[in-house]
């Protein structure tokens, strides 16, 4: 049973517009959520995170929103830039990270000029 | 430079020939883990280690072994590789606290013929 779901395998957005990547989870024990970005031939790199006690976290062009009642989070990138083209993974953890991270399948974001 | 290194980066081998993929981190992190990435399946955790001599199974441990004799090293061992272990492998580390922002290595692409 997939506990972290990213239902859009790919997303195409025009440069300068907003990119919205979605993630749903089923495990109510998850208390911390992270987004990772991955370029081809490289390991994933941490982008932004949010604790379950918050509903929003912002870092520059990146904002993550958490809706606990819906078990849904989203990553907003504004404005989208060509360098944002990558695969984005949503991940979640419980019990302070003792069990490691559970990842979604990823969304390939393509920023078009 | 703070980093996670993996060796080799690429490996082609044959079924049944034992192999080891090394992983080393220079950040004095307590927590280390191994993931595999497969098309359409995202990142799945194989094994993790919360400290020296402490290891535990992740979501897909079958066919793999690990050891954690030193804090900095966490090798992944395939005693008898099979073609279904052809994958892209990532090692990761973090300090093991509640904010599980793992640092990933560059990846090892393994092909088992």
C-alpha cells in the first residue's frame, strides 16, 4: 500500500508561471514532510520541509502547504524558472524520523520557455 | 566539503557474483540508509542504520545485507545478485534528529545480467 502518493507523473509549466506539485498521504502517523529535487545523474537534494504543527512554510520562491484534514500537501514554485526542471519527490516521516523516509514516486516538472 | 560518496558509480555484473557498494559520509552523521530508485516506483528504502552496529530493514530488504562497523561507512552487500536488483542505488545520511533532511550520495547504477 503506497503511503505517499504523487498522482501526476509529469507537469509542464511555462517559465514565470506558478508550478504546483501535489502529494497525498495515507498514514496519519506522519508528522514531518519534505520535498526533494532530483536532477538526472545526481542524488536527490533537500528543498523544503514542513512539520505537522504548521500549515505553511516558505523559503524564497518555494512554499509548501499542508492540509492535515485532507492528508494533502503541495509545493508551490513562484515564479518558475528553467532550472526548476527536475523530478520532485514528496517524502514523509513519523516518530521523529526513526523509521526513515517514505517517498512518493515523483513528479517530473518541465519548465517551458 | 560535506558529502556522501558512493563507489562504484556504475557496475555491470552477472547473476550470483557477490558485490559490495561502498558508502561513506564525512559529516559525522549517525543515521545512514540505502534506497533504490526504479521507474514508476520512486525511492524505496532498503536498509537503515541509526548508529554503529545498529541496522534495521526498510521496505525492500530482500536480497541485501548491510553492516555498520564505523560511523562513516555503510556498505551495501549483494551476496547473490539477481536481475531484479538492477536499479539505481542511493546512500543517504543525516544526524538522525526529528528533522530528517537526508543528504544523498550521487547514486550507483547497477546492472545484473
